[in-house]
C-alpha cells in the first residue's frame, strides 16, 4: 500500500479527501456483498437444485445491476457475470416433478 499522502491544506482538497474515504468504504461494502451473492449462486448451482438456483440468480442479477448503476463495478462486468451465471443455471437439468401426497 502506498504511504499516506500529506494532509491537505486546501479546503476543497480536504473535502474531496473526506468524500474519497466515505466512497471507498461504501464501494468496499457493496463489492463484498456482491461477491457473497455470487458465491451463494455458485454453491446452489453446484448442489444441482435448479429452482433454488433460479431464485439465487435473480438476487445476484439485482445486486450486480445495482452495483453497476452506482458505479461500483463496470456495467459490462455486471452483464458478463449475469450472463455466465444464467448459462450455468440454464445448463442444470430440470427438476423432476414429484407427485404431491394429496394427489391420488
């Protein structure tokens, strides 16, 4: 990590430094939550449950789109991740329709 910059003397520079700290904290939090959601989708995909994977995919797509709209990640990165996850979910075999207990 680079050494800390000298304290600013200009008022606008001091304000920009404060804003940068806030923005960095917010961006780090959003990136962390997006990674968590992506990992959750991957684990559901590996379990093979297509229905749960579809639900997790919707959550992940929403999180990625929101992060892209806020400028935390690039919009093409979000689109690429959504596309790859969608392909993996669609590749899962469809769930077998289990007969319900009430139907006779």
